[in-house]
C-alpha cells in the first residue's frame, strides 16, 4: 500500500515554524538546545502535519525489518498455526516479528512507525477506509491474511481456495451416499464463509440434492456455533445424515451435540470440518476436514510484507493457496436411522 499524499518533510515544518531545518531536526531528535517556546511551536506543527521521523534510514533497520502482526479474539489453533508460519519465515528471511492484539487507539499507525515497525500483517481483521488512510499516511504497508471482507484495492491479502474446499468437502459426503447434508458456517458476511458455502451449494446442485432452508445456518467460527446449530439440525423432523462445518472448531461442537443426543460418529452422523488444525487430529474420532495451508499462508504474508517494505511490486493484490481434503474417521456411508435419531 502506498501513501496517496506527499509525506511532510523537515523543510516543510521549518518553513511553517519560521526556523531553520537544523532547529527542527534538534526537536525531532530530542536535543535540549532549543528554546521552550520554539520547541513547543515546532512540536505542535509536527503533530498537526503528522510528521514521521525517517527512523528507517539506519542500516540496522534495513537489515532486520520489524513487522507488526495483529489479530483479534483469542489465540486459537487457527491463529497459532498461522503465526508459526509467519515466525518461521521471518527467522529464515532475517526479519523480526512483534505480535499484538489489534488496536484502534488514536494515531495507532503513527505509534507503530515510531516504535520501529515497517509493515503490518493482520490476521482476519477488518480495516475501515479511515484505518487504511491512516496506514497510508504513515507509510505502513498492510497485508491481510484470510480477509473477512473483500479487501480494499490498496491492500495485499493472502487466502485459500475456499470455494474449491467447500466443493471438495461436499462432494466427499455425496460420494459416500449422503444427500441430506447441512452446512454450519461462520459469519454470513465473511468472504471465506460465503465461498465455502457456495462450494457446498454448487456440489449439492450438481448432484441434484435438495437443500432445505434450515440446512444452511451461519454463525461464528466457534465451538458454540457447532453445538447449538447441530442441536437444532438434529432435532428437525428430517435431520441431516451429514454436516459440513465451516471450520474445525464448529465441527467439534457438532460432534458433542451428536453425542448428547445418543448418536455415533460416523455411524449415525458424518461430520467434516475445515482448516485441519491440531484440533482435527485430536478429535474423537479424528476429523475428516479440508486442509487450509495455514503455515504456508502465514509465510506468504510475511514475504509479501517484506516485498512492500523494500518497495517491490507484488504479482497480485490477492493470492490463494490450494486446499486439500484430508480423510479421517469422522465420515462414512449413511446408515438407517436409529431410534436415538428419532427422539424428539
């Protein structure tokens, strides 16, 4: 992302303050040999014009750039595995990484620059036009990893082939013989959720399988969404025989809801997730899921951020890495309904 306006220089501040460039430089560098009134006038103009000191001219900063990585919410498996990819790539490429919760404090972008950051990587965070403008004024490139919304054209982003993943997950269930397949997803407005859901619908339509309105439920990418959503689905007069969950955490909630109802996985209900985090392998039974290459996505975001720091052009504003179906023990061919399934 490039600033849209020319950055204020020391000469601009000096002209506005009616002092020499050397005097302004002394104020910027914290020198004490400036009269208090002059210092206050210069500092006021520096703040007014949002002047940023060129702290990155030092050889050390160029050789070892520091990237700010921000995320929202808890440090869940998805975020942790993505961070591993970023950190490993940074170690390989000679960059430093600072990890923080996303902040919207006043002048937060300028504060990042003052702290020595060269770029920002945001994991599934949402940035308004005002936030992007502030980053542009600060000269901080932004890379969004797995964006929740279609990113601004000024923003570079990294994602996965969510539509293809949703298609593959549903085709897997259809090939097993299921035709009553439900989808429990994340936020309805999230781009990744929409793509997974559209992949699901495309597979169902191509197969000629019906999708009742009650079979598609948005929510959050949380265990609770899977627990409550599956409880409602399994209580329907004609419940699904398989549930495609929008991520692994939702899938674990689905498994627990099935167990609470006396259903076995996969004998009575097949469950498939998305992401292939460590949760998928630790689930009981181990979860069939769509692998999203989280570590590779993190590494790609770090490489793009360094390209932008170095003033290089990127091949595309948005890149997608391939997903892959991983078959484990949570999916199987459907069986005849059990008495437990027919409970109210």
